[in-house]
C-alpha cells in the first residue's frame, strides 16, 4: 500500500492517545486506539492482509481529532486513517456498510437515499430567492431531510442579510471523503452553482459540511459556519434575554478541526446563561457520530454518545450544538428534544412574534 511511511514512523508508540480516544474507552481494544491503528497501518505497508478485523479497526475511528490534539509527536492519525481508507477502497477493499453508504449517495445525491425535493422544507415561493447574492446558505443533507425546521429557521435568519440558496444543492461529499470514496462530482456541481450565483461567502450549519467546504473545496469563496456568521452580526439581530441555562457541545469538525470555539459561546451568552460541559473546547468528548461510525457501527456510536451526555449537567435546560449529526446521535442516545441547534436558541430569543415557535 502507498501510505505515508514517514508519518507512520513518527508515531513513538508512547500511548498518550489511549487516555483520550473515545472508541478505546468503549471497546478496550488496542486496535481501537490511534496507536493501535497506526501499528496496523505500518503492518499494511509491510504486506499485512486487510481482513475484517483490520477494516473494523480503521473504520471505527470517528476522526474526532482528539488524538491529534494531544499527540506529543505532532502527527495527525485521522488524516492517516482517511488516507488508508482511500487506498483500500481504490483496491476494492471495503466493508458492506461503506459500500452501501457510497452507493446511496452516488445514486441520490444525499446520505439518506431520499428522492423527494431537497428544498421541500422551503415553504415560500422559490422565485423570492435571489438568483445572485454575496451569501449562499449551504443546507446539507441532515437539515434538508431530517431537521427541516432548523433549515427553515436558519434561512430565515440568513435571508435578512440577503443570503440565497443553491437551486440544486447536492451532498457536500463529506461522508464519501470520510469513508474513502471520491466526491469530486459533488464538489464540482456545488461549485458550479456557487459560481453561477456569484457568491463570495458560503455559510453552513453542519460541521461536516463546514470542514469539507473549507478544507476540501477550491479556495474560490469564503466559508463560514452559522455560529461564526451569527457572532459577526449579533448586534443586528435584536435578541432578547431568556431565563435559561444551557450547555454547549463542541462538534469535533467545527471545534478541534477548525478552532471554532468562541463564536457559538458568544451567541449563547448574548441570550442566556452558559454552563460548560465537563470536557469542552479542545478537550470536548466526541459524540460518536462522525467518520462514518454512526452509519457502520451504530451501537458503538450510541455508546460514545451516551458517554458524552454524562458530561452535561442535569441542571441545564438545553444542550446546544452546531451540528445536526451531533443532535441526531445525542438525541438517539437518550437526550431527546433536550438537544437543540444554536439556531433554535437564537430563534427563541428573536424579538419577532413570527419566530415565537
């Protein structure tokens, strides 16, 4: 296999990552930890057969990046693991779950295999959406099909600043990239539409979409997360104070991967009281949903989500986050409607009777 042997050899096998890895915490197996996975990568370069156990080791990594955050050697295990997944997929070696998910996305343009209109959440006359604009709201698969109310609320907020929508948005490609597949056709299609609109800034409320648009797309436009945009425009929103105490869950691909820590907290503190989770910011525990783990290893994913919920105080009214996949995983793990999007909190605080829902 053509893997970066230099990076693999930089791992000093110190085991620091064992202290932090959320998958190891649930499984206890060395192969479920960054150090173990890197040893497997070394084995693959030396002819190790990629059997089912090897695939399970590499595909149970959520790519949360907490190992990178705490690695004394400065290596990036998630980057190496994603590279290995791509190499294996190019060789025709993948799990059934990887194959099924990729087939669904390639066929439908979304992660759920949905055939209905991606903009079915948009109840207004579509002719009201600007054909050209500086801002584009990239909705993402999760909010388009699973959290349409959040999509509508987000667009309502962004439309105040003349944002528009892509008329034929497709999956950003993040799920494909995370599990080792090529997403160039989706990247090209979204970029074509962004270019036609003439947008200089793309705004998204999904952490997976954000990290993909920002780091894997051409640098032809600025990419902002919804928390960043709201923090920039907080003084223009006419928000009222709410008698609530909330906590904030840092999505891995927004926080550790892209250092978006302060902006969501600025928005929250403009509205209500913030009580931090036991682990937060750089040290935040992963919800277990990323890296294709929820799709391929649901029970393991929910175990990690339940562990994450232990970090939230029972005294808070809501667990607020900025990623629909985190919302889905934490909700399914037992938090239910106690987990909300930052946009939902902002909508509660708007001095506008139309947004009182």
